[in-house]
C-alpha cells in the first residue's frame, strides 16, 4: 500500500486565498451592480399628471404666500387639511386645528410681523396626487424693545390633492438658518 503525501507550498496557499478573495469580490460587485439598476428606474420622465400637480402646488404656494403677506391667520390656515401636521421652529408639534391656529396667531400678533416664503423646488408623484415644495422664508417683526428682528430659514411642505381637485398642505415644517 502506497500513501501519497501532498505538501502544500506557500505558493499553493496564496493562490487558493487569492482565488477565494477574487471570487468573493466578483459576487459582491455583482450584487452591488444589481441594486443600483433598480434605483435608476426612478429617473423616468414626469407624467402629465405630475406636471399638472407641480403647477398646481406652485400656484397654491404662491396664494399661500399672498395670505401671509397680508397677515391673514384664517387665510394661512385655509391651506392645511383638517389633520395636517405643522412643525414650527421652537414649538411643539401642532397636529390639530386649535394648536395650528394658536401658533399662527402668535406669529402674526408680533408687532410689524411679516412672513414671506418662496418655493425653490416642487416635485409631485407620477400619479399627480401627492407632492412637496421646499424653499426659503423671511420673517420679520419688532421685539419688545422695538428693535427690528429679521430671520431667514427654509421650509418643506407636503401637499395632497383633495377630492375637489384643490391642493392642501398635510405636513409643514420650517426652521431658521443659523444666526449671523
């Protein structure tokens, strides 16, 4: 009976490890490649519904800004759905009509209050029933000593098309830029 003894040289071990690492790298890169191809499908052309939705949201946002320019509390609040969530800076979440009204009344009650905002980006779902706008705002008022205070910041609003075809805000958040 003959017994063959196989000796592994350092070269054989290195080749096997290299082959294993190369095989693992190919599998890993193949998996990464498959994941990225599913993300690319979201770059499709906008639908007619989403284009119309973007135009409607821009129009609603402009009308909302006009109500803000006139310090109209009821006009401002009219752009929210009944169950909208409002997240103003430095305050608790306003998730009912009463808390939203109290917050906005407090803003507009400040001496020389002025709130303006401009959307810089608006997008809508392909189905045209949900969208968002984001942009910048400017808020000014006079403090208790009569000194003018100016605040700039950014906002993000989530809009939903209503059964009557109008658009209302369902989530609204804004916060101030860092003080200069």
